[in-house]
C-alpha cells in the first residue's frame, strides 16, 4: 500500500488533529502515533486552547508521548458563541496559510463544531472521530455540537452500533459511516504498563478496590448552589461507608468555594480532595477504585471496559452501550446513595465485550483514511 501511495503522491498528506481539552488529547494520541508511522502522512496537532484552565502541562504531553502542539490558537474561555466564533476565525486563517488534506475533529466540544464549519466552508475534507453519539437532550451544548458536526463531516468514525443507527436515522449516507471502535481504549492500552506501574492510591493512604472515585464538572450538577449542596451531603454520607477520592475540576472548585462547601468536604475524614490529575495517575486511580461516581463521558467507557461499576449523575447518556452492555448506571442525586450501597453489597459485573473496543481503533482509522484519500 505504501509503495502505491508514494508513487501516486510525491509529498506527504497533511492531516490536522484538532484538540481543545484533555479528553481530546487522549483521543488524538493513539491516532497521532499511528499516522506518524505511515510514510504518506504528516500529522499536525492543533490545540485550540478552548480549555486553557485545565493545565495542559508538559507532564500531560509526556504521559501520552505527544509533542507540544505545532499550532496553538490560544482561544481561552467565553460564552459558547464567543468560543465558537473565535475558533472559526482563528482556524480559518490557519487553513488558508496551511492547507491540510484532511481535518480530524474529535468528541463534542465547541472547537469540534467550529473547526468543522471552518474546514467545510473552505472545501477541506473533515472527519469526525467519535461520531454518532446522541443523548437526545438538546439542552446539552455538546449535543448541538455533535449534531452539527455529523451533518457536515465527510467521514464519520463511530464507536458502537447505536452510533451507526443514530446517523442513519438522521439521513446520513451509509458510505460516510465507518465503525472503528473506541479510541479511548487505545489510549488506555497504549499506556497500560505505565498506568499499572503506579500506586497513586497508596500515596493517598487508600487501599486498592476500597475507595470510590468522584469526578463532577457539568453545569447542571455544580453551578446551582442547592443542587451542589445536596450532592455534597450525599458524598459525605457515602464517605462514611466508602472512602472517596475527589480530583476537583476547576469549574467545580470555583463553585464549591463560592458556596462555602469546600471546607466541609476538606474536613471530612472519608473524602480526599486533590487537584485535577494528568492521565497516567488518574487512570491508575480508575484501575484500582471500587466504583466511580461521575458526570463525564469518557469515564463511563473506561469503567465499562475495566468492569468497574460506574454511577453517572445525569438523566441521559450519549453512550447508552455502557448501560446496556457495561457496568454503567444513570442516577439522580436522590438515588445515588442507594445505588452505592447495592454495589457495595455485591461483586462487580464483568465487561461482556463491545466489538472494536480492543485498543486497535487507531489502525482501523488509518485504514479508513487510506481508502478515503487514495481511492
């Protein structure tokens, strides 16, 4: 294949990998490494800077063996419209100066949609990694980003059968849809040896399989004072039965401080507050936890793959396969404590296996790109 493509194309194909937040970097890392090994491709990392406050440190890039982003848009925070507009303006300038053969967007943040719009309007091919996920809740900004991106992108790489069905129902042509699997599992398997070489829980005075891991950041959970207070009360009660480790997201920390709850959590014997952690130490905590309490997307997938019970504090999920085939349960603040007690009373469910959640998604994506660019 390489010989044919090299004779057909004298220079390397320029591929932009768009990332805006830490989960995005986890998704592009395996693909960056896979493309770097190909003689025909020149992958370029574009960091929009949308989530500038998440401390994208040297350590984080080292964890994933990534170079510093070659292009940095430096967008920063703002309203949804401000972020989307700034990314479009900045990225359009990049595209005009540095015309890629393919733009790859991942996930569902504002930058995903903005870079898709900028690329498509300049007639540059765009591919969406993690396409077809739907919560069917349009009050979630991410849902709007997913719908718009999938409607416009030229290639849609899906992680699971439900994503394929969602796209077909929306009138997407079947030939645009390529099920490649879950790229987050590639990151996990790529870094497994490093992850397992740590014992972060020991450093925090915890025992393996005897603590809960908490991650909360969605506005619906952390912005409203009364809701946040209710969540804190439940976490305090749960921590009397099971120690809880809580790496606090900047948005959540700000709200906890504003409403005066951070001191209460800090004083609780069973709650261990930490700063946000980089990928390897965080995943070491995931590997060794008894259960996870979260409102994020990625952790639903990782716990399912690892066979670890997960309670997702949301009314819906764009990853229903983690509920139907995995270890994930949706829950409310009111039902949280009862569900934790049930999990603690029984052994963990085992991962039944989801097709293409095997650590080989990046190689399937590379095959798909070859078919698209060189056919």
